[in-house]
């Protein structure tokens, strides 16, 4: 066995990427339909489905909070990983800088979402 | 040569490092018959047109894995690729992509041989056995777990197909990972923990971005992409669970 093998920390990012990919594939199209088409055009769903009081109640419920956090954070980690690897694929090997920028933005988005969900109360 | 002999143009990538600054293309006009492979085409060039052309070959029947080349940009065994499928257009033959060129169509294999050694491609017995204990027995299911991965002939088409190996030659790559997996899932083997060190390392499976072209070009029906991606799961499980259930492979 070759000496000096360093364990890769990729599983962390790969797991977040995989979780985000699974979630976006299963729920993404439905969320786009509800928030982008059904609600604005007033089809299929009651007009006040996404009204402010309803959405506030949703975000204050523990399960609602978890759902919003998972959607925002995991979608971001998925996108960050995809963008980082695509940069590599097209020949931009920015290394640590690109890694920090991609995953840093996902981390920032996660922290902001978690903070907002906490301050909105229970 | 008869009047209606068909002639195809073969464009070959030439490079003799002792006199050429960089590789260049040379076109040869090769008379051919419908049963001639691209390998036979370059053999014709060597025998009748330019004896200095270098390439590797041996068995002529997709078993030895020596004659891999880029044929019109696609990693192929030249012995099972036929000139008739390109005629009347010109066919372009180049050394396998992503490898250093030793001479003309001959690539440097050192990097791959090192990888092949590093995966310990042999059964490491779980415990010492005496001859008196007889042979190992396996069920068809135990054989099925590794059989397809044992068909690799080290032709390196999958490495020429892998964009990630092209970007990072230290990546252990498709064939070596498939062979590593072949021993890890063999019921007679006990060397998994040692081999997983390589899978888990920065040279390991996470260099793969699931392109899948390696499995597409494999002439022996091996699915290296499958081996690589199964081991992403194995490696991730080991990464997160190693503190709960340490079973080697962790550093």
C-alpha cells in the first residue's frame, strides 16, 4: 500500500450533495409548480394557500421549520457541489478558493436560513 | 492489387521523442478488404509503407488488451474496429488519450502499473489455510458478486474515456477500482480494510463525477462506473460510521 495516503473529506460534501439532489428531484418540480404557477395564476389551490398568516404559521411550526431549512440548505449544498465540480470540468482549477466560495455560500445560506427560522419564533 | 481494390486513408498520430518536438499527423493510403480491422490497417502501414511506425498488439481478438487506440476520437480496441465502417471517409488513429506517449501509438504504462500494484490484485486469505483443508468453495451467488469485474483485460480504454483521470492522473481510475472491488467482494478475500484506505483517500473514488463513459467503452462488458459508485457509498459509510464501528480502513 502506498504510504502517505490522505483520507478524503469528500464524503461530507458528497452526502450533502446527494441528499440535496434527492430532495430537489423529488420535490423541486412540485415546489416550482406550487410557488411559481399554481399560486400566482390561482389554479388548483385555494387563493390564500400561501397568504402571509398561513406561511408565518407554517414557518413557526417545528415541522414547517425543518422542511424550509432542509429545502434551502440542501438545495444550496447540492448546487455548490455541482458548480464546484463543473468549474473543474471546464478547466477552472481554482482549488481552495473556488471551494471556499462555493461551499462558503452554501454555508452562509444555511446559517442565514437557520437564523431567520429561529428569530421568526415558535 | 486488383483494379477495384478499395483504398482508405488512415491518419496516424506520429511522435518519436528523440527527433520530434511535438506529435503530428501523417496520412497513409491503405488498400483494404472488408474483413480488415484498423489494427490490420496499421500493420499494413508498418509492413509496406513505413517500418518506423510503432504500436502495441498481440492477440488480434480482444483478449490481450494491447491494441487500444483512439479511433476517430473514441477509445477502442483496434482489433475489433473495422476499416469498412469508416470507408470512404478517412479514419483517424491516435495514442490513447490522457497518457504520456512513448512513441507513436505506444503509451507509457508506468502510472497504471503502479496503481495496479497498489490495489493488491490477488486474494489475501482471511486466515492461513493448509493444502489438507482443500479448495475454497463458493456459491453461484458469491461468484456473481465479483464475476463481471474479473473480466478486465487492462486495455485502459476506460482511462482514455475518463475526463476526471484526464484532469487528475493521480485518480486511481476506473479499471483499478473495478479490480479492487472484484477482490473486496470475493468471499475468499480478507484484504478489504487495506484496500479501502486507497478508496477513501484523495486519490480514491470521490474524483469520479459519475460520467459513466468508462463503462460504455469497455470491450469486455465490465461496469467500472458501478464499482466506483458502489464504493462511494462504502467510503461515505466508513467515513461517518468509523467511530461507531471501527473495522479498519480509517486513519
